[in-house]
């Protein structure tokens, strides 16, 4: 996934567009790739022009608004917060919004519980969430370059 910064791929901030975590549509595309329910939806929005993309985002987040009687969209505010926290927590060597930890944080929010452990003499950083009354764990391995890579079953890396 590319996170290039083309000058023509920015939206001007005004009252209508400032509701999103960034005015960089490439960054918005990246975050949407994490939260959209299907890859087909994502492929559709990355082909849209800027105006159509903003319309899609407005409709998409309007549909997620838990209380349409208020001006605030609590779901969008939560996502904005998660993205901003991810940018701060996982910047630098971990890769920012491109990092595995940022992706999980953006999708699920802050973990309910986190701890460090070791497996095969390698340090693991574990995040636990309670999802649908089940405890779900995400395990990250430090690659010695400061990046934490999400692993699946016994060191089966998710990105491979």
C-alpha cells in the first residue's frame, strides 16, 4: 500500500471537510482500507475523484452515526481520535499509520489489557480485547528495528 503525498490529493479544509482526521486523501484512503468491510468497497473508493470520495465518506459515516438527532457523529469522532492517537503512538520506527499496531488500534481502539511475554526467546507484545464476549489477542513481535509486526498462529506473520 502506497502512502504517497500528491499535491492534488489534498482537500481544502473548510467547515464541511474538517470533520475528517486529515485533509490528505491518501491518508484517508489508507485508514479506510482498514475499516471498510470489503476490499471491493475499498477498491471502489480509491478510483473515485476527490469530490465523489468526500460524498462517499459523508454517506458512509452518516450511516454509522449512532444518534442522528445530534450534530455530532460519535462514530466518526471515535475514529478521528483513534487515528490521531495512532499517529502519535506509532510514529517513528514503527511506521506510523502503516504499522500493524496502528491498524489494530484504528479498528478496535485501545486494548482492554496489554502485556509483554516471550516465545522462542523473542519478545512479544500482546493486546487483549473483549469482542462479542470473547477474549481476542493480537500478538506483535519486535523485529529489532523498532517495528512491531502482527503475528498469527505461532509466528505466521499476517503480512506474508
